[in-house]
C-alpha cells in the first residue's frame, strides 16, 4: 500500500540507512516519517538543483542558509564540475540549461512545501503513523443460525384392543357378512397370517399403485393441531392392516371412503342407500376412533328390532369391542348407564327416552352419539328428538337411508341434532343444500356397486277374483257415499280408513278367502321352491300374513312381524337361511323392512303396496344388497282397476318428478309419501253445496 | 413385558425436509409405531437463509440447513424418541455424524440388490435403504430392528404424510 508511493520509498530508504548506522542490521525496515529529516533533505535537494541547473547563479547573501546547508557544497561542486571537465558543451553565449535526465522528482509540489521549510520550530507535532505490512480483512463473519422454531403435536393414547386370534386363515373365511354373520372362525385377517414374523420371505411387490384412502381434515377443523391430527393418520388400507384388526372381508373402496369421512366428522349424516353397508362403515369408524384415542365412550341408539342386528354386526366386524346393551329393569339399566369402562352402549329409542328422564339430573356423557334410522327424530318437537338433542356429547352422527321421508324440513331436525344449525331455526332449501355438502354422505348402488347383480322389478297387474271384485265395488260405493254425506266435516282420516278397507279387499276377500294375488303367488312359489330358491314377502298387515301362512302351509313359510317376541326373531332368520325346506319368509313392512341382511334370497314379493316407495325400497334391499350373488326379482302385486293402481300411478309420478329434479341417485332423498291432498285425490270427492255439489280436498302442501 | 408389548413400543422416526418457494426450508419428523400409527410430530418454522449465508454456503447451503440445522433440531426436540430414523433425503444422512442413532436413507435406486454387492443397502418393508458411508455398522442394527416392520409396508407413504403436514403448517403460517 504505502510501498508504492514515492514518499514511502524515500522514507524506507532513510530508515534503512538509519538502521544500518545504528547497527540494527537485522531489524525489518519500518517505514517511519520524520518531518525534520524530510524538511532538511528537501531543502538540500532544492539548493543542489538550483546550482546544477544554473552554475552562474550565486546564492544571494540575503538568502538564509540553514546550518545544514553548509554541508552541501561538496556535492554541489562535484556536480558543477561535470560539464566543464568533459568540455562537451560549447558555450554559445546564451545561458545553457542542463537537464539531469536521471533526476526524478521525489516530492510532488504541493502547498505544504513552504510550510515544511519553516522547520520544526513552528510547533509541528510529530505523529507516528503505523503502516500495515500486509492487508487484513475489515469484517469478520462466523456461521450462525438463529434458534430454529419448532411446532409439535403429540397424539393421544388409543384404546387398547384385545390381541387378535391367530388361527384365522384366508381359506377359512366365508366372505359373507349375512344372516347370523360369520363366526370368529370364519373371519379372515386382512394381513396374511404370520406376515409380521421375522425372517419370512416378503410377498411379491405389487407393481400397480395401491389404493389409498386418506383421512381428510373436516371442514370445521380450524386449528392446525386438529388438521394435522387427521393429515398424519395413515391411509385406512394400511391402518386396518397394520393394526391387525380382523374384518370378515375387505371393505369396498367406497366403504373405505365412508369410514375415512366418518372418522373425521364431528357431525355427520351417513345416508347411503340401503344395502351399501352403513352399519359396517359406522362400526369400523368407531373402532378406529377408539383406537386413535379420539373417543372413549359411545352411545348407539337404534329401533328396538334392530338391536340384535347391531349385536351381530359388532360381533362380525369388531369382535374385540365390548358392547353393553341397555336392558332389564330400571335399577339394572341405571347401573348400565353409569358403568365405567364400557366403550360402547347400545340402546333403543324407547329406553333412551324413558331413562334420560330418569337420569335428567346427571345425564351420562358421551364422546360420540349415533342415531341409527335417524328419521325417528324427524319431528323436532317429539320426545325422542328432544331427548336425543339433550344428551351431552362431543360428536353426533346420524344414519339413515331415507333422510327425508316426507318434507325437506325433516332435515332441519337432523341438522339440529347434529348441532350445525341453531336451535329451532328453519333453514331454507338453499341452506339445506349447502349444509348437505358438508355433513351428508350419500351414495347409491347405481354409483358404487356396479358389480352388484341386477334387480328386476315386475308389476303384476291382476284382475280381482269375482268375489273380491263384488266386495270391492260395494265397499267403494258405500264408502264414497258415506264420505260425501259428511260434507265439510270430512277429514283425511275418514278417507284413509276407506283406502285401507279397499286395499285389504284387494289382498283377499274376507268371507270367501278368494284372492287373485294368492293364486299368482302360489304359482310363483311352486317354481321357487322347486329350484331351491328363497323368497321374502312383505305386507302391510299381519292379518294378511296370517291368512297367507294358512293358505301357503305346504311351503312351510316362516313369519316375522311385530307380533313375534324379539327373542324368537333371530332364530327365525337363521332358520330361513339354513333350512332348505323353508323357502318363504313373510314379513311386515314395519318390522322387516329395515336393518336385516337377507341377501341369500333372490325373490321379493310386495303383496300390497306401502305408502312410501322409500320404505318399499328398504324392504327390497333386504335381499338386494352386498353379498347378493344372483339377480333379485321383485314382484309388485297391483290389482287392476282398484285403488292400488291409482296409488301406484301417483307414486310413480312423484318418483319421476323428483328424479328429474334431483337425479336418479337421490330419488329416496325426497318427499315420496302421499300427502293428504294426494290421498283425497284418489277419489272424486264432492260435498253438497246448495242444490249441487263441489269438489273438496285439502290444500296441497306449500312448495 | 410381553413380546407384543415390546413390539408395540418400537418407534420409527420419519424425517424429511423441503424447500418451500419464497418461504425457506422446513423440516418435519413423524414418530410412528411399527404400523405407521402416528405418535408424535415435530416440524420447524420456515428457515430462510439470508443473502450472506446463500453466498458463503453456495451449493452446500441446502444440505447444511436440512441435514444439520433442521434435522438436528427436530431430533433434539422430539419427546417420543425413536429407535431409528429414516429419511428420504440424502442430505439428512449427515445428521448421523451428530446423533447416536442409526439412520437409513431411502435409496433412490430401488432395484433389487444383492447384499454382498452393496455394502450399505438393505430393505425395510418394501423399500431399499442405505446408511451413511461412515457408519456402515448401522446397517446391521437397522436390519435387526426393522424386522418388526411388516414386510409389505410401504415406507414411502409416511414421508408423504410429513410433506403434506409441512405444507399445511406453512400454509397456516405456523
């Protein structure tokens, strides 16, 4: 840096000379600036230069000569003699100017030169300026990373399951979750037995990408902890394998999706069409929630006839889960409600209403409350609905294949139970649709069960037998006359009674026992029994079932309706499945239409028509459901020129209208029942009006 | 303690890191049992190197941040300590020089290997892993421990969960 400057060069030379004179020969020459020495040298050089360039110029006497200047003449003389001695420069009479070409100015002419001539006596301070011998960095940087901020989430401890039984093999599984359900020995492990053992040869790696059903955070999961909890769960397929949970058979892809959806929902309405496995999906979701430590205590409420069905399904799908069915006398039930350490309680609606009045002061609390056949609370003001809403709970699930039986407003009651709308609020249709997207999962067989054997519906339009026809016409005529005589006092109840009377006659004539439907049924049953098939028959009346039981005695039919004690019902279903000489099971719509798995039956007879096609569909789907191996033939008996034809026509029209509006997939999700206006419309009702008559009917319900 | 209980206590750590555009580097560590059921999750806030760090670390920035800064922090922070750590990023193998725990890295080349030919290659579940070249003894330890992992387990899948969770946390600004 400083070495390159002329001043520096000079100073270094001086210091070297000084060092040499002092004998410090080994000392590293250190640049040192001495102003006094610098001034002295400067003046000497100036004087010397003046003499050399102009030898005739004499130093004026007045010009001060410093003491140091006296030592200079030797040098001046030596330099002055040089041109004369050589004699090479001729004198032309003009002052010659000699230029020493070797001279190199060592000091730039600057304003301070004269100041320097004043010498140190003028108070110049001597300052020693250290100069660096080599360059050094001016900044310093060391690797530093601030403290890394972290965020953590610890997962809750799960419910400890019993160890699975090891003896199951794939070849032992029945693959059918029907009837009494597979026994423990029938179950198949999803994971090959012993696959976890060390040293076993790994299975062949599948090349195709595996199906993975991920649990998605629900829309109402706001906190990052909640969202991460769901995001970090393994795919259901591997989870079910890994947990060594035993299942009767592997769920279908749509069932995995349903399980994953339920698992993440605080409020849910699983509205899959009948036969798609709502029960299995619910049980498995409960199982996973218990395993994940998300719930510890669950209450499942269902209609009383379905209690055995749930018990059976729990045994099939989650045999390790202990369940307690609320039953017995009041004291016993109270004990059951408050018993600690029971993860799942099973109760029917009647018991629920009765016992929660008893436990009103300190009602038991649940992590999850599930209502099966949740249309039971469609009336918001009913005791059942009020009781269900009053149960302390964290999660609320509802299961039904028919979320709307009559009016869209029924959905409001379900949403209120699910606590997604304010109490007593009345969301409009658009709001209901919006809520449906978040809280309802509904799949139809058409969409998800493309490999389910087809269902063939055939309407058997039958002429009434002569005695039937006579009785029917007489009853209709008398009935209408009587209704007309009632005038404005007529009510839907009066019309309804007439409809029921006429419908009963279309089944059979009570005096003679003549029945066109019976004749046709007998013919069909001959074929079915001969081919080893099984058939289910539904009727609205137990009286009709009793009549048929007597008439069809040669087919050794089984009977299943509300008059059969609950304890005897399960053996009836088992016998129907197992016994080869019992091809026919006759059931009432009210008792047999929901919750039963009868997929081994290939024939369904609707001996008379129910008011709501959704209920008819439920009945048919006892047979047409998962596990069905063959096509299902559904025969609907309709008596020609009777009220049945008119009812069928009205119901079909309603089906078509709603299918056009909402799509085929959701045709049971809407109002299909006959309303009062439509019941009146079955007849040409008139009331006396002065001398004439006028048509009467209740106003149609608002759109 | 029964054999089943011992098995259930076996824990794996799935550690990965990624660079999120305009956010920086984030890392996550998921502790699971042998079936992939989550036990604990730890992740870092985005770590964005400054310009000086970018210049001075150059191409070694990513490996340093992910392998040492983030991974080390996560392993120290996690409460449920894993018995081993698996990663899908080779940069994180560097962590092995800082922790006394076997670490396996998902091998980019998933073709079937003959053990004698590939000293550090070994299989967990359905995937091939390798260990740090300076810690080849880890291979034996990892092979012994991971016999408890189902043979048909997909060991890539937990990393997908971690990445998804990291994006979720970045999105939430946590």
